[in-house]
C-alpha cells in the first residue's frame, strides 16, 4: 500500500445524502480543516497473487447508472484496466515464470465495499488458450498491430459503454515508443449473460490526430460526467459531458463535449465547447484548463460547482484538483491534495492518471485513485506491488 502522508488540507464541505465536497478556491470565503489519507482497504483489494496481479488505467463504472454512494450487496461496479499482468506471485512478491502482460482487462465488484471475495477479474484468451486482451480493435478504421487503451465508461440506456483509444507502436518514435491512432466506442447490453464477451465496436469521430492551428492531438473519452437526475446529480441539466485532452508536447489541456443521454451513440448530436457556445466541430474545442492528466474525473457538487481531480502535469508526484464554476469552467487554481511518495520509495517510479470514484465514496468522503509504474520494466517481476492502483480519501478529521 502507499506509505505517503499529507498535511491537513483546508476545504469546504456541504453535507447532503451523499458525498458533497468542494475544495477551497478563491470563490470560498471560509473553510475548515479536513484530512487526506491513504485508503489501504481499497489499495489492498488489488493486491493479488494469482491471475490478475496488477494493472493501470483504473476506472470504476456504477452499473445502475447512479453516481451516488449506496450501501448494500446488490450494487455492481465494473472496473476498467489497461496494461495488465496475468500470472502468479510468490510469497515474497516476485512474479513467477509464465507471467504475461495483456493490453486491457476488467473486473466486477458486487456490493459497495472493497471485499476481495466479491470481486471477479476478466481477461481474454488467444487461439492457444493463453491470456490475452479482453478487447482488440475491430472497426473499419482499425489496423493490424493496434490495441486498445481503455478510457472511461458509463452505464446508459440499458448498455455498458466504454471508450477505447487505438494505440500502435512507433518503432522507436514518440516519447514512449507508441502513439494514438483513433478512438472507438465499445457497447454491450447490461443484461448480457457474460457482458464482457459481446461488445459492439464503432469508430468515434471525437479524435483528431493532427488538428489545424498547430494544436496537439485531440482525444476525448478520458472522463465522463453524467449530470442528470437519474445519476443523482445535485443540480442536473440533463446532459452527459465527455471530457478529453489536447495532447500538446509535455502538457495536457482539458476539453469537453456534451450530448443528451438518449443521443449518446449518435455522434452527430455531440457538441463541443468552443469557448463561447456548443459547436458541432470537434476541432473547435476550446481549452478549459491545463497541466491535467489524460485520465481524470469531474464530479458535480451540491453548490452548483464541479470538482476536477487529476494528476498534476500528467506524471507529476501530486494528485491535484480544481473547482469549476460550470462543466466548462472557468476553473480555479490548482489545490494539491496528495504527494505520491512512491516516486521516492520505488526505483525509477512514476505516478499518473488520478481520478475520483464518487459512487464508491461514503458520505463526507471522496475516494481517489492514482496509478504507479516503473521505468524499469523488469523491476515489476521483482516487486509486484510496484504496479497497481493506490487509493486515498479526502474526509473530515
């Protein structure tokens, strides 16, 4: 688990039936102390010795469509992961021979608590019966050799929807030796007997590899906010907001689109915020704020504001947040929530893609995850704990 610590943080809290949190900003005239602390019971949920043994890219999707916390054994949460180790881990934390990495996996948690006996993990199998990615690109625009990095998802209109970023290797080019090539929406009926084997894939136009105007790559699907009464939003406007990034060199900048829930699968109905109005042109998307991470979260708050949680500077050591006056901003200056000490305790470690999980957060708390990775790939075989999500919580002292 994470051993990081954090000093108390001054934030504002408005109590309601579920989590109602607003981090202090220039708009706040008063505050009171709260703490940010490790949430080891959630981190330990993903400490596993056989099968799924570590991953990044974690998203959580309430399959009943409600973003409000609800206790009880009947609640179901789908977790989405990208690069994942499959294999066995010995008692000393070393990965054993036969371990492999696949591009994406999922899990299903029953209930609202981090109970290891209530979570089941899913991955694919290749033609030889060996572990494989759960999803492989299969759309008109996909090409051989590509794979999916999974984005956010939503349970909507009787279906589970996931965004999939198509990725390919670059033969040494690019910062990490791979690059994005496109975006897809993956959808399956929620009542499928095995919902992780029957996804329909369609190309999504909310991706531009080389926008005009000297802008970086535009990619949507990094966060979804359902601002509807059915989702439990405190001030619903009836829209579903899809956040993305402008991928400028060394800096990620936040973008947003919106659509009515019943039109979600009709991409022609999507509208992109251009800084003044909602525009049908994806390339008109205006930058809302910068220094964010490709994966993040936006949570509606009871006072009509919106909480953006992200990893500062994409790979920086701080989990941070900003407060938006609306789903399009303007956003407050950043507040640093948590220093990820893994960068000091794990060799060549980096941390990334922090996001909140409001439907798993008890009243008066906000559960947040971030990913931990290591630049030395083979170190993951010496220490399996180096590659799995960590969880923290913001709450009353």
